[in-house]
């Protein structure tokens, strides 16, 4: 384990041990006994992850004299992190006192994390893919009542990541994890903006855990595609660090920005690609690409010449904003989210003037910080392509028109301040969307085709 990961583990409030090496499943029984004593264990998995590692872990526990409840295996082929599955698992855990061992990746871990918490239990996690940063994260991202929500619940007490298992996971899962790690670049840029405008100061410890060494962890997408051991270890280390930062801050702010809002909105709108669910990482890949393209244009804009009075003129009243939010989501199964989230981050004109004056006065230094943080759009696209992740919106069934609409809608669904809020407060949303989707833009929309469709 690297010195950086060891330091982050010490800062973590919930995870007490993390093992990341090759061929280490045989260490699970001793770890379990060290942290959970003589309690019974219960394996939580789906059919695939039980075959990959769950059965072997169960056999190792048995050989080492650790009693177990029968494994809880999800059999639904369309399993995803949805609240009804939490209820199934929680009801099962309520029938015994065994300590859960989640064997899987994002979905299994989040379902187990919340169900264990509902039953007042700590749990252990055995990772089967380097596919996301949620293993060591505080909170579980679960779809409930039609909306993707983060439920407060502790991270696993112990986590085991066998690099051999991760290295040999399906290519698309590794690519998904790489994309989720890449999202920390744009998430960091959003935090820089929030910090610069006095909305949410950067927590130095959380920032350091995620951002120090992030560019190095993202440096070998080709190695990941070739299942290189070192590249895989770098990736899983980066993902675990993201989780530790969220543990430290009790928030997903260190690892999540506007690019994640795109993913959450698509989930809430039940977007699929030809009927197939799209992985979180693949959604975030396109979200990160979109926000990277936006930032590239943003850095060219003269915010040091901003007309603050004009911005105040177009700033809506709370009542107007509520009407807009209700109208925007009136035909969805989450009609109130826009109202509650925009109300939570609304500021009056006096506060708006202070924020915009700070932006205008400090734009050169803010711009320099953002430039150091960001990766150029074309480089993001090339690396996603190299690792095997989607690099065009159509790869996940997102049309250019749908992507453009997402820029406007995503800002309403989370109270977190991001670059999208900056566009709203400076009244520049349409300016930047025209740069991205207008003539000569990276996702130029053929207006003639749209007119033909509308006329038919």
C-alpha cells in the first residue's frame, strides 16, 4: 500500500483496514476475525460476483472455522442500486445477526452499505472490479422514489481489493472506474469555483487526499486496457482515495461535480441505451467530457469585464424560479426536486453582487487555478477512447439535442454549486451552449434536421 493511501486510511473515520495486493483472498478470514471477533458472517453477492470471488471467500471462512449464514445472492439480471433491493436485503439481515461481507462492486456495495446500516451493523467489502469510487465512500447512492439519492450510512469497516481479480474484471468495468476517477478533475474545478466565490471553501485535507497524485493515477489508460498490474493498482488506489476523502468530509463534494449531476439526471429520467442500463462510470465519462468542453470555452471568456448590473436584472425572484423548476420537471416522476434544490441554493441580489464582483475582480487568478486543474477536452476524449470508455454521447444513446438539454436541467437537481450555477448567475448559459452546439461547436446540431422532424 502506498504511503498516500496509508495516510488517507488514518484520516478515515469508518474504514479501519484496507488491503490492496495480488492473491490476497486467503487473508479475509483473519481480517474478519480481527475486526468482527466471533460473529457469524454472511456473503452478499449476485450470481456473477459469487462465482468470481464469493464462493471462494465462503470456503475460506468455513475452513478457518468462521460460522456463516447462507449466502444472500441477488438473482435479478437487471439488478441495480434501487431501494426495493435494499428492502429485500435489509429484511433478510433482520432475521439474523451475521456481519455482511459484500462481494461485488458498486451495486452490491451500495445495497449492502445501506441495508447493513439499517440493521445497525458494520460490514466488510471484497471488491471484484475497479469500477467506481464508492467502496470506501461515506453514503450509498440509491435510486428511491424516482430520484437518485445519497443515503447517509458508514463505509465498510474493512475493504479487500485483490488486484488479480480486479485486473481480470471485464474491460468495460475497468474503463468505467477510470472514467469515474477522471471525473475528479472536473469535480475539482467546480470546487475551485465554489471556493473562489465564497460558496464552499476547499477542505485542504479532502482536497489533498483526492487531488494529490490524481494526474499520475490517470496517466496509463493503455496499460489498464492491457490489464497491467501496476496500472490497475494505481487506478484502484485512486478510487479508494476518493472514497476516503468522502469519509473525511461526510460529503461527496471532493469527488463529484456537475459531471455527476448529468449522470444522476439521466438515471432519474430512466435513460437507457437500447433498453440496456448504462453503468455509472460510462454516464460520468460523457458528463466529464461535456463539462471539460464547457470549461475549455469558459477559460476563453472575459469574466473580468462582466456586466454585474445586467446579471442582476435577469436574476429571477424565488417565486419565478419555483415556477420555472415546476414547469421544467412537470412531466417527470420527480416534479418537486427542482423546487427543493434550487430553493436550497438560492441567493438574493445582494449576495449575487458580492459573488459576481469577486469573480470579476479575481478572474485572472481563478482562471489560472482552473487551467492548472483541468485536462484539455481533446486529451480527455483520447484517454477515454484508449481505456475503452465512451467518448461520444451517442455511445450511450445520448443525442446532441438531449445532451444540450441536460446542461440546463442538471443545474436544478442538486444544491451543490458547480460551473452550471456560474453560468446561471452570469446569465451566460445560452452563450456557452451556442459555442458547444452551434455552428463549429464540438457537438454542432444541424438545425435543418430538427426543423424537418418538428414539421413532421
